[in-house]
């Protein structure tokens, strides 16, 4: 009986977890990727055993597409790589820059449509970067992004340094408040501008800096923004979950894509010293 329970527990953890774990080179950051029920891509991130990002969903909603790229995935392949190089910039305050990370590339196949995407994670000693990749394939060639559904689920009601989410202007003073206070302070944070367009009373722009109650600094941003809409964030202030909110064109579309192509990197920088975040940016 005990043997049966042990075997069942092992099998259950594999079936339910179906997770891939990635650690930073120094081991301080740990990211886990898994597929939730109905094949929803999900990730979470911890720093020195403290939750940074709670389980958060990944995916994209496509225009005029009943299935989109949100669920019904299975993991068809995974690859891990360790990369370490030092390079010298032509200009800047630092002579040598070390580019050192561990990488996990997860290839997902949507069961019903046989469409493939790759979610590539790179975990550095000071943060996480990930992006969506769309390889060349017959079942996904030209497509329009209706909305990117990348989530960043916060582990608490953190202090945030934010400016209102606005498609047209960044000319605002930063407001310091708890995440739960953004909605009530949003109108106060606005200043008159000839060109401005907000999208939500809980919308904020990146980069977004936060400080947790126990002194951890977290920054949400993006990198390598090429042929893609700029990412803002929208906060579900009941659950403390940020979701990406792309800047639309005049028709409301968020991106015109042709595979093979990639999204920008979504970045989560983490440190217990604010000066480290400044050095990274």
C-alpha cells in the first residue's frame, strides 16, 4: 500500500506539475514554467526563496481567430543553454559588460490547430527576460494581434513609482503609492497635455518600479522593441495582477505579424539593493 501511494505521488506530481525549472547562474533566482489545466502557459519567479511573480499566464489573443494562442497547448520540445561572454561597449561608464545567463526555450504546439510558438526564457543573476517566438510554419503565417495577454502577478500590495498609462504622452510626474491606490490617485496624477489618451484607471507605463514590504526592488519593462507595439500595463487591483496592454493603431489593432518573427523581451529585474536596478537600466 505504501509503495502504491509513493508511486502515485510521483506520477501525480509529474502529471499535475509538468513544470520546467530554470535557475540563474548564482542560484538566487528560480523560474518555473508549466502548463495549467486546458494547456495554459504559466510561469512564476522567486528570488532567494521570496515570491516575485506568482503563477501568471502567457499568451496572445489574435484578431478574427476563434482559438487564438492562449490555451490548448502541449510541450513538444525544450532546450536549455548556458551563455557567458564579456564584451566592451564603444561608449559608456563600464569598460567590460558580462552577458551571463541560463536559458530555457519551450516549444509549444496547440493541439487543435497544430500551430507552434516558442517561449524563450533567459534568467540572469539580476532578472528574467522572456519573449514569444513564432517559427516558420504552414498554420501560422500572417496574423494580427488583438491583445497580448502576458501577466505579472504580484506577491503583495507593493509600493510603486508610476505614471499614468497613456498612448500619447509620458509627460507626467511620478506618483508614489501602493498598487491598490493607483485607481483612486489616477486622476490626480494626470496633468493637462495637448496630446494624451489614457486607456484605464489602473493603467501605468513601463518601466514600472516597485518596492516590497520586505525591501525587495522589482522593475517591469521591455527590451528590443522592434516592429511591435509598445507595452503598457493594466492592473487588476483586486488580485494584484498586471497584464500587458499594447498601444494600438488607429483601427485598434496591436500588431501585424508575419512568421518567422518574435515579440520584444518582457523583463523583470529584481534586487534587494535599488542601486543594482539603476545600474541595469
